[in-house]
C-alpha cells in the first residue's frame, strides 16, 4: 500500500466510526475506500465488518446509560440479531464476486431510501405492546440477515425500522442500533475469518481509526441537530449509490 492509500483508508475508518455512532452508514465509506484500494467486493465487505467493529463497541459503551434503561427489550432483540447475522454472513460466502458486485448498488439504494423516508414512515396509531414486540423481533431478524450479508446501510435500516416498531427518542434508538450492530458484526467476523476472505493489511490500518471515530461520533450525535445528521448520511448514501451504479 502507498502512503496515500494508507491515509485514505485511515480517514475512511475514522469517518465511518463517527458516522456509525451518529446514525449509521459508515460502511459506505469503508467499503468504498477498500474498493478503491483494489480489493474484490466480497473481501471489501468482509473486511468492512472487522473495521466497523471497534467503532461499534466504543459507541455502544458511550451509550451504556440508554441501553441499561431498556435492557429487557434490548436482550431479546440482541439474541434475534445474532441468529440473523449468522444466516446473512453464510449467504454472502455462498456467492461469487461478480454476483455480489451486481447487487451492491441496489442494496445501497434501498438502504438510503429507507433512511431518508424514516420520519414520514412513522405509524399514525400506537400498536399494542405484544404486537409491537413481535413485529420488532421479526424486523430486527431481517435487518440482521441484511447486516451479516452486506454491512453498508445496516445502521440506517435499523434506525428506520426500530423507529417504526419500537419507538422512543433518537438516542434510545441509536443506542440500540449501535449495540445490535456490534453483535451482528461480531458474528459476521467469525464467519468471514473462518472463510478466509478478510484483507488483514487494510483492516489493521483502519481498525484504530474506526474505534476513535466511534467514540467521537457519540459526542457529535448528542450535540448536532438530528435533521442535519440525517441528511448528511442520506447525501453520502445517495452519492455512493450513483457511483456503484455507474461503475458496475
């Protein structure tokens, strides 16, 4: 790797950690940077899971107060996330690089649209607690399958769906999202390392930067206007969607 590429990967790692802590969508940055570094798409996606992991952990720790306040619901959805992530990561390993590459822009587009439409999708009536819990578990299982299969936009989709199925403040939802993303990434990492598809040199450059970005991102999330944060992520997602459609 050249010095320029090392700097690019480190910067992408830091920004991805911060973006994930704020709203999600950081894998857009790491996946894109590793693609520019010449990695095949499956290796880039698998390595992104490892790069994101320290940032998820640090941002989850920074939100530990919000998580402790709702630990019962968090525990159930956490277990669901583990099983969904296992299924998704195994599906990814069953594909070849050309097949996966063709899916990338569509996955990015779907994630960006869901996140952009999140506020307008909130239900007009309140569901019964039991119905809401079942719906939330099903939705999180599907989210976890997607997260294990393709990390980009996982946080965006979780924020949108958790907002629809569980409700709560932005920081409550963001805390849950960070914890579930940590669990999903942990499962995916085990599967991807076992499958031998991780690019370790690039990962070692980006991991410490991602951890620092994850902790700093929570500080920003607590102070910046939520609308601004949301549309910054939408802008990144839209730009990368266009990029991958053009380059397929």
